[in-house]
C-alpha cells in the first residue's frame, strides 16, 4: 500500500490516468462478476425446476401459471408466452402455417433470453484482454518517467534505479490482477450460459413438437 501511495504521489498525469483506468476496469469487472454469478445461478436453478413443473401441468395455461412464481429470471416464461399470444389477423405472420409461426416465435424468444443471459460477457472479455496491456503501458511510462528524473539528478546508482523501477512494475502486476479474475469469470459464465442454452433449446423443441401434435 505504501508503494502504491508513493507511486500515485510521484506519478504524473499519465501514470495516474493509467491507475484510474485499471481501478475503473477492476470495479466494473467485479460488479459484473457478482451480478452475473447471482443471475446465472438463479436462472440455472429456475430452469431445471421450472421445466419439471411445466411438463407436470395438465395444459399450456396451467403450466404458464405455474411458472410465474418459479421462473424468477424469466428464462422459460417468455418462450411459453410467445406461443400463447394470439397472432394478429391480416399480417404475414398470420398467413404462415402453424409450424412456421411456432418456430419463429420460439426462436425470437430464445434469442431474447440468451441475450439477457450473455449480458456483461463482452465487458469481462474486454477487461481480460486490455488490462494487462494497460498495466504494461503504465510500467513502461513509469520507468521512463523515473529514468528522466534520475538523469536530471546527475548521479546514477543501483539504489536510485531499483526503487523507481520496482514501483513502476507494480502497474504490470495491477494489470494482471485486474485481468485474471475477468478471464476466469468469462470462461465460467460462458459454460453456465452454454448449459442454459442447451436446456432452453431442448425445452423450445419439446414445446413446439407438443403444440404441433395437439389438434387445432
């Protein structure tokens, strides 16, 4: 902490801007990590439980009603609601056959749900990719700034070089400390989203086939 404080006090506008950027990226990444961890864990549990309750219902209306208190993150309800809503007359959608209507509605609803589940992934990927280079830039700039200051003093010794260079290297460590949690979270959440996507696609397929087999 003393090294960071000294680095901040001795740094110029560029060094402080780099440190502030790393801090902003770190805070943003951790906010997304906690939020997505909470959202995906709830969505995963609700998806498994909701599918069981829905398929245990007697009809579409009762299954939709049973999902309301269970599906807290709205991962299954949009799909069920999409096939329950009436099609407006006089539209191109109404002119297509029932199979095409169900396929289009379920596809659009599935895309909307997956887009919500994937929210924040771009930020995590960006932080994981950019933060190490931002920290490296901070280190290079800090070393350059330290060398300029040392050269103006007229005498160069190991102790005068080691201190400023060591403090500048903290920026590289800070960049890695920001990037590593973001990359790990991105990979873990990607697996969660992929698992949810597979289950949702299966649910949409089964729902479509069930409705097609029902009499008009």
